């Protein structure tokens, strides 16, 4: 056959694969308000950058009517491309082909691109839209999941792994995204749960919709499984692209450096934090007053709002921010906020992203609910993550730093490299009211006017301890600074710590309080 004809044949074969699961299945996908797998890849990657592999892979299943059945690409598309010029490896499950169910060859394609991403040390993006394990293929599809989980774990901390949930992601399938670094969900499209509504109905007799069980809002607001929430697939792809600009390709590199830009003048750092330590404010505005172009990219924005995490740039370099949020529950640490911050700190540490911590908190949340939910175990994760992190660590104490919260929030004692405090900082074992009530109990109860005595003793305590100078006198903080000096000092700290060496004794790995 002449080459020309062979080329024609190739084109015809490709054309067939591009049909996915056929007209009807594609129409159903569109009717659900979803893009097709190929449209998603094209929308996400740089124009014309996608190269597909394993397009002609075929399944080998023979049972339950599978013999001779054509499943184009076996229900998943894999390949490589780029985002703003940064190389990425991608897989996208194609729900139009057998519900994107994961058979043996489907899993082989995913593990192939995972191996490729790890070998080339480039980020992996997985778009999930699947009915789960392909029922007809039995244990072979379960094996496929196991192979994926193993690779997720092997790659963890070496290459960034991003999961996008754009359809059902049910049963054991949820554990691949859960093992990755960032999970993106889209309203009304993402569905993520271990056991579906039918099982819940038959076992527990309860009726619940897929949306209420594991929709996008559930994971963005309640479980914390999702890191980014959006209203549409296109908005979701924009978020992924932005994330890619903040993170490095792998753990041996730094994130790409951008042109430095001053913060916007609308964020006046002197006017954000109220003098009265009980007054709330939005700590994100302090971050915006510090970072380049006031551009703060928040992560897990809708969950555990008492702590804020995300990326910003200082002098063009990516920095991970962790900040107590006085606007939500006075910024206390609790089970969820400790989990949220600890994982982010470990991410930044693994990927050479310096950490900047902004402190303003009354301590850990008291109460039986938190104690029984394991605030000791979860709170310890934060101490572990900060102590373990060897990237440059810069801390700014904005206002309150009480008790365990002071230690946990990247204190000198956990080896922060730079600790700055604003003049309004109060560094003490506990709040002045609580402290005065305990240590001056006798004087207060025996006084002619206990209320006045309490007020006097609170003031006395405040004057003695609730300021930054006792800690400064011990060198626990390096210097007391004016708010408007913060950015300048942080830029300098970053520069000085660019060649930081943090020696650690050898160990296989630690045993964090997971
Ligand atoms: C084989 C499947 C499939 C599956 C869907 N399909 N899921 N084929 N194995 N797991 C097929 C359907 O038969 C149908 O084929 C096509 O995909 C589209 O599915 P529909 O049901 O028509 O779509 P929809 O109404 O949108 O419902 C989507 C769904 C539902 C909610 C995901 O398909 C569903 O409940 N599927 C089964 C989910 C499940 O129980 N999976 C196993 C989980 S256990 P045709 O040919 O008719 O178009 C698991 C274990 C993993 O995953 C363990 C790892 C540790």
C-alpha cells in the first residue's frame, strides 16, 4: 500500500477514536453541562501543545459481553502538553466511553503517564470523570486502582500532583485524588463519595442526593477534601493555570520567578489591624498589603476559615502564606485549621517554597467537642510540620500570640529563621483577662470592689507581659518593626536565606501524628 494511503488510514483511525463513546453518549455528556474529555484538555493546556499517547489502546476483557466491544482509548486520554510554557502530563477520563470506568488497559494508560511524569519530573494533572471500577473486569480493575495509589504515593513530594473532579469519582476511586496535592471541584459537576446514595439507602434506609452526599460545595466547605472550588469548568481551568504559575515543576527546582511588583496602594498596612485586640479584621488584607501586586492566591478558601493559606510573591518569588484569621472564630487553632495549615506547610517544604507566617490568635479552641475530636493529635501536626520544614521560615507577629498558639505558629522555638513583631504584639501564656483571674484570684475576690480590682490587675498584667518587649529582651523575636517596614524586611529575609542550610540528623522518615 502506498504511504499516502497508509497516512489516510491513520487519519481514519484517529478520526474514529476522536468520536469517543459516539454521538449519543457525547450528547448526554453535553446535556449534563459537561465538556468532553478532549475539550477539557484543549481548554486547559496551551494552544496546540497537547500530544496524545496510547490513542489506539484496546481493552482485553472478554466476559460479560465485552468480547469484541470497541471502547475508544479504553475510556481515558493521556498525553503531555504545557501550561504557560511549563510542561505537564495529563490524563482525562472519558465518561462517554463506558462511563469512564476503569478497566485494566485504562489503568495501564494512567499508570504509564504517571510513570512518565515522575521520570521527567513534571507535574501530573488527572481529570476524573468515571463510574469507578469497570464491573465487567473484576479484580483487574481493582489492581489498576492499587497501581495508581502506589504511584501517587511514590510521586508525592517529587512532582506536583493535581486532581480535577469533573463528574463522578466514586468508591475507591476517590483515594487517588485524596493522595494528590491539590483537588479542584466544580459546582453541580463534581461528585465524590465512598458509598453512593443507593448503597446508603439499602444499608441505612436513608435517602440522600449525590449532591448533598459529596457535591462540590460539600468538599469545599465541609470535608476539606477540595482545595479549589469554582462555578464552571472554564473557571476551574483558569485556577489550575494560575496554580501552575506559583509552583515548581518538581522538588529539585524553584517556582518560576516573575517580574517584581509593588503591592497596590489601596491596601494600607497601617490601617488594617485594629489596636483593640478583640476587634476582628481580614488578615488577607495584610497579606495583600505585603505581596507583589497584592495578588494573593488562596487555597481551601471555604473550609476552616480561621486559618488562611495560599501563595503570593515577594520580589517575584513564590512564598507560602499561613495566617490566623481574626475574622473567623478570632483565628483560633482547632482540628481542621491545624490539618489545613500542616499539610500546606509540608507542601511548601517539599517544593522549596519559603514560608511566611502571620500570627494573631488567642490559642487553641477550648471545649469538649474539640478535645473529643482529637485537637491534641491534630494540633500536633502543625508543630510537627513547622519543626520539620527546612525552607526559609519568616514569622510576623501582628497582634495576639497567646499560649500554645504562640509556639505552634512558626515560633523561634520551632526554628523560624526570622521572627518580627509589630509594636501592638501581645506575647503571653494566655489572654490578660484569663491570666489576671488566675494569678490574682485572691486579691480580686477579697477586694472591696472585685470588678475594679480585676480591671486593675488585667492592666498590670498587660503592661508587664502583653507586649513584644519581654520576648524581644530574650531574643525570641528578632526585632520589633513598624507595620510598613514588613515587606522590606521580608524581602531582605528572603534574600539572606536563599542559601540556607538546615542540617538534620539522618532518618528514613519521621512519624508525624497523621
Ligand atoms: C462498567 C459502567 C460503570 C462501571 C458506568 N458504566 N459505571 N460500566 N463499570 N463501574 C457504564 C454504564 O453501564 C453505561 O453504559 C455508561 O457507563 C454510562 O453510565 P450511566 O449509568 O448511563 O450514567 P449515569 O446515569 O450518568 O450514572 C453515572 C453513575 C452510574 C452514577 C456513575 O453509572 C453508576 O452508578 N455506576 C456504577 C458506579 C459504581 O458502583 N462503581 C463501582 C464502584 S466500586 P452504556 O453502555 O449503557 O452506555 C469501585 C471500587 C474501586 O470503584 C476500589 C478501588 C480501591
